C-alpha cells in the first residue's frame, strides 16, 4: 500500500538515516562548510547560498538535516556584508560544486556523482542559485523565499529550463520577495506558499539583527522547509521515486498552497492619514 504524502512529509521533517560529518571548504581555498554522510560513493550534492547579513552557520540545522538524508551539502561563507555581490556569490556556488565533485570527502571514502547536482539558497542566496544555474547545468534548483538580486534573477530565469522549486511565505507579494515574478518567468519551476511562513523564518541565531529588519528564526517555518526541501531534492536530484510527489506541481502537500500564477493578486491599499481623509471629504 502506497505511503501517504502526509506520512512522507512527517518522516522527512525528522533526521535521516545517515550520521553526518562536518568539513571545512577553506582547506580547498573556498571559505565555507560542507556536511556529508559518514559513508557513501556517488552521492547527490547540493550547494547552498545564504541570505543577506547571514552566513553558512545560520543554516546549520537545515544543512545537516539534508545531509542526513544522503546528500553532500556545501555552503560558501562569503558575501556576508551589508552590500554583497550576488554575482560573486553565484560564482562561489559553482566553485563549491567544483570542490565537492573534485575531491574525496569525509575520511576519503565519500564521493559525489557529477550528474546529480543541485543548487539552492535562501533570500538573496536563492537568487544567486538561479544566477549560478544559468551558468552550469544541474539537476534542479530550490529557491527558498527568494529576494531581489542584481542582476535580477527573475530575468535570468526566463532562459532557464532547469527544474525548480520556489518556496515562499505569506509575505510573498511584499517588496522583499521576488517569488511571484521568478515563478512567472521560470517556466520549469513551480511556486508553493508555506502557510504562516515568512522570508526570515529559517535563519538561526541572529536575534540581535532583528531590529535592522533581518527577521527572526521561526521553528515551524524551518521544520516545514526542511521537509519540503529534502523531499524535493530526493525526487528531483537523487531520483528516488518514493518522493516523486514533492517534485510534482500537481500534488497537494500538507501546510502549503500551490500558487496559481494566473489568479489576480490582491494589492493592499495604502492607509490614509486623518489629514488626507479630511482633504478627501472636502473635495
């Protein structure tokens, strides 16, 4: 009897079967971190880019989680300042893929399959992943709460035929999100909105920056993302048919809404001050 999607998602939010090892990409000349299963040859791999004012350490739980399900997960730790270069971050993603495919990892027994690679990222890092995908063939791209980049990722996406998953929150139509225009231009991707989530929910450990608009970590958001992301990568990159529903844009997944890009968007009307209301009343 087939396992329900709900049961699969519940399982995917828990740690996978693999013990995870942590390594330093800096040894190979690229600042960053890599998480690998303890053993395995020909593993699928994903390079992950962080969001604004964050670094690889702010996604430790998420990256370790994906690795526990059999992936090599590597994250460059560059462009962390207030004025980052999105293009340079995309280049670092590609360098990261070159490293994990070119050397033995872990104790020397862990290797990566060059034909099973993916790119992912959060906020500006999601845009950087799209920019990188325009330069390198990969199996899939997962863009988590994508934010504006320069050059504009949504414009680059118009030429992409790489399959993609775009995850967004309830704030997907705010000025800080490009989820909708990215999905509109990227014909091979589909957009899911996670109920009750917001763009900053998966970033760990930066409460001091909340006053600057950097946002706060939200456990329920991170839990939902790690399940959906892992399921998508297992289906689209590892080729595991058990998790095919997570890469199917026609499948309803728990706690998410598949966004209809043809539906009209409700734009919030600006609130008027008392003075403006009086002027309108006077004509």
